[in-house]
């Protein structure tokens, strides 16, 4: 009889573990820094590729690349700082952050800086110029998650009504700037928190019916250029030299790239300046023309991996606030990508949504990486939280 056979079956099924030696597992450097190495690596690869495309899209202006790289540096520093904070800090400061954000949106309405026909920016002369509505893309879902954290889930109708007010006020203040794209993304980010809290399909259908019924009212209150964007989406060739120019040129650029593209810095639509806003909202058309279908697939796969990793981190949260807010952060990132790609390829109306961490812009990059910092914080501190 072998030694193994001499052991009773009960012990075979439930082997006795050796006593704890008292030596704790040594934490890796990433755990001590509260960073997720895989997510960080993918974000760095995305930003590096974005700088490469930006150099071409900006007309080979190295100044634009340096400016964007410096913004990435600031955004990464902010991400690192936020990752060190305990999620309870975000929960505690949510009302103040929301209130300050509302005050800044009101300040934009009163004394905002006008650019490109819209009043969206606040400027401290010689210091900084920023867009408060971008920050509220985090502030509004943060406040909704903090409120629902104190409620019984799934939320009751009264709680949903309170959330609607929390969402509605900053969305309206942003829409009247006018900035329809940002207001819709802000509303989507906060609405995702409510959906993640658990709603019955009946209630979802009821809200969807209300939204559909309110579409005529929304249409009547839209600015002329916003209505024109919707009409152009339905028929871009109706005004090929006017409102349809952006979509026609972007789809032409993407299509002309073929499978392998024309080569870096060799795009005709972008380098000859046929493509408008090529370094911001339509930068993916530059990538499609110069790197072709293969380049666009690589970018989309990278985005998919980032979203998948973010969802995995969010799913590990052990408290209500963490699950709701972390889930909203990564799903909102997915919506950014979906809307921008759909807008440039002509399957969605043009709403002015940048391509995350690729398009030129400072406030958007800081906001996005701040969200990822909070996501890493929620994952790193998940065992320290209690509902």
C-alpha cells in the first residue's frame, strides 16, 4: 500500500494546510504604486501612436506634438496621484466636486471665453485655459454614484427622479453654450451609473419612450447648425461643398487608404488640407488614409483591449460606489470611441467628439486619464472598502 492510499479519503478531499508561516506575500512594485501595469502599458502605447498620427495630422508641426506630449505628462501625473487616493475620498468629496463644477459652468455662461462661435472655456490670463464641461464628464457620474451608494438598490422611482435632476442641470448648462456633443456624453456617462445600479426593463422602456416623445422638443430647441448636422448625416451629398464637406472628405480619406494605407506623411486628403479638423475630431481619417484598414484595425483592437481590461478591473470592486463609478468610467470611454469612429465614418451625426488620447486636446486627455486613475484606485483599494 502506498503512503497516499494509507491516508483517509476525508483528508484527501480536504487536505490539511500547513500553518501560516507569518510571512506575507511580498507586494510587487505595481501593487505598491496602485497601478495596473497592463492597463498602463496599453494607454502608453495608445498615446505614443496618437503622437505619431498627430505629427502628420498637424501638418508636421513638431510644436503641436510637444504640446500634446506635455499635456499627456500632466495627465499621467494626475492619474498617478488619483490612483493613490482611497475611493472613500472620492465618495466624500463628490458633492463638493459637483458643486464646484456647476459654479464653473455658470461662470462660463457669465464670463466664458468665446472660441469657434461657442462660449465653452474659462481662461485665467497667462495661466490656463480649460473647458469645465469636460471635467463634469467625471463630476456628474461621480455625484450620481455617490447618491445611489446611499440608496437601496435597485433604485426606486424617487431616487431616479433625484438622479435626473443631478444629471439634467449640468447637461442643460452645457447644451446652451452650445456644446451638444459634450452634453450628450455627460448625460450618457451619468445615465450609465443609473443603469448599472439595476433597473427593470419596464422602467427602461418607459424612460426610452419619454426620450423618444421629447425628441420633437429637442429638435425645436436645437441651433440651426446642429439641425444641419443631422440633415447632413441623413444625406451628406445634399450640400457637398458646405455642411456635407467634412463627412465626404473623411470617408474619402479612409476609403483611399485601402488595406495597407499610403504611408506615414503620404496622405493626400490630409496633407493637402482637404480634410477639416484633421488633428482633432477627424484624426482617425488621417490614420485610415496613411495606415489603411490594417492600421485602423490595430487601433480598434487596442481600444478593445483597454475597455476589456477596464471592465475586468471594475468587476473586481467590492462596494456599490466602486462598481457603479468604475463601470461608468470605462463604458463612457467606449462610448467616446464608438461615437467618434461612427461620426467620421458617416454612420452617426457629427457631434464634435474627439478620439480618446489620439485627438489633439488637453482638457479631454486630463479628464480621461483622471478617470483611469480613479479606476485603478478603486481596484487597488477594493479589499479595504465596505459597503
